[in-house]
């Protein structure tokens, strides 16, 4: 019984359903925000979905500012610029609007604007989060427009350290938004590539959480249902972006993945993070590329568990059947099979491979992998993903 010890946290208030973006003014009032900073990415800022959302604020006579200087993999300079706008506009909260980049940066602006220490002092290491002045953290209303990261229900934000080219996870309980508006209508405009990439990100969150060691049966239950939703609905959303039911189920799966991965992530993410930081690749699509290679590497530790998962979602053949289903899903969604297919002109020498392996094994997600991710194992997984060779157990 000594192993049956854990700590469980679950999402905040989520207003889920088509058309619920109309409740944004009411959500701001409920969160105590009177002068929000609207944070999104530059591509989204130009689209009608942002204009129609800002009109809701105009009609409600809510003063607001807009910040959209956000890279696909946000960096410290984006955060610094956002904080300057937040302070200059005398804002008292943030509307984090968009995919993972907009959500993460919006949350970090609300968190960091009132702090006196550098953001790196709050990395998700031990109890570093206790260094923050909790009273100085502004409230957040999160509005996801993709179905992948689940950042809207997370207590962390990811930001790239520009000098070291490493992705850092910043954690604090108050990074969890006060209210989430999860409106699947906002995801209808996602192009197929983004639909696939964000959907596979949700899948990776659920899969790695389910496979992570430790006692967390509630996270396991959420994860396997999230995986079922992905298998049944991501191909539909990819084929027909206007399939609102499929979009809604994928939005649920994204939030479920983020709720589940409090249990842990693993080598998919620890390899994906340095690739994203060094090559600026789409995070979810990078996860999708690494998925079958890491699944094969972990086989000895997760085979029985994956067999139970396969049975639950109606896949025959146990571990092998599930592994084949993953490859089939990737192919159906146009996921690149190998890294050179994702990163055109990829030329990775030994020195660069060694750097990525070294970054992967110290990534905070590496510790959640069911098989210890050694430097040798990281290099082997990297070589396999470059060659497109899905090997057996990495042991």
C-alpha cells in the first residue's frame, strides 16, 4: 500500500459547447477582470474569429488591449514585449486566445507581469513555484481555438530560452485559468495540417500519461477515453473541418489529455521539445513523428497496459494491433513518418545528435517515461526516427 500514494488535481470551470464564446463578457466579470489584455498569435489576429470575438467586448463596452507578437514556439522576448503592453495598458487580467502558443504566452504574461524575479526562476523544478508572489498573478480566461495542447486546463506554460535553445516548463497553480470557454465552433477554421498536428498532440498527452508509472487511476481513466475520442473523431475532423460533433469531441480530448498528464509524460515529449526548440517545428506534429518509435522502445514496460487499452477502444491484436493502428492513423492524417520528412533538408551530424540527446534526457518530461531514457537510448530513438525504422524494445 505504500505505493498507493499520489496527488491529484483537476481542471477549472469549463463552459463547453457551441456558441458559448458569446459568454465571454460574463466570464470576464466572473473572473473579476475589468480591463483584459487579449493575447493571441499573429496569424489568428488577422482572421474573422478574432474580429467577431473582440466585437463581443466592444458591444459590452469592455476596454481591452491586444497583443499578438507570439512565435509558434514562444520565446522570452515575446513574453517581455507582452508584459510591457500589459503594464502600459493598466490591464488587470488576460484573455488567452488561440492554440498552444497564444494560450501559453497569455498565461505567462498574466503570471510574470507582477513578479520581480526572472521567469526562469519558476521552472517546474521541485518547489520553485513557491518563489512567486501569488497575490501578483492576474486572473486568466482561456479560449482555445485548437484541440491539442490542453493548455486551457493546465497549470503550466512552455517557453523557449533563446540563449540555450531549450524549452522550459514554468509552473504555478495560479497559471490555471479561472474560466475556460471551450467552443468547438472556434476550431472549424483550422486547416487540415493544424487539425492533425494538434489532434496528435492530444493523443500523445493521453498516451504518455496512461503509460507513465505511478498510481493515478483517475488520470488513467481520463486518458483511455481521450484516446478513444481521438481514434474515432480526429480522422473525421481532418476530412471535414465543419464536422462540429467531431470538433467538439476533439476539444474534449485535448482538455482530457492535459488533465491526465499531471501523472506524467515521457520520451515522445522529451525528444520533441529539443527538436521544436532547435528547428521550430510544430509541437504536435513532432510528437506524432516520434510516437511509434517511443512506443516500440517502451514495449516491455507497457505491453500489458496497451493490450487493455486496445481492448477498450475496440482494436484487436493487443500491443501489436495498437501499434499498427497508430501507424495507420498517422498515415491517414498525413503525418510525416520520419524526421527528414518533417524537417526538409535535415542534415544532423553527430554533434547535433549528441546535443539533442543531452537535451532530451534532462527535459522535465523524461522522468515520466516507463523505461529510463538514457543518453544511449535517446540517440538510438533519434537514429530510428531519422531512418524511419520502428524497432522492437529499446532494451
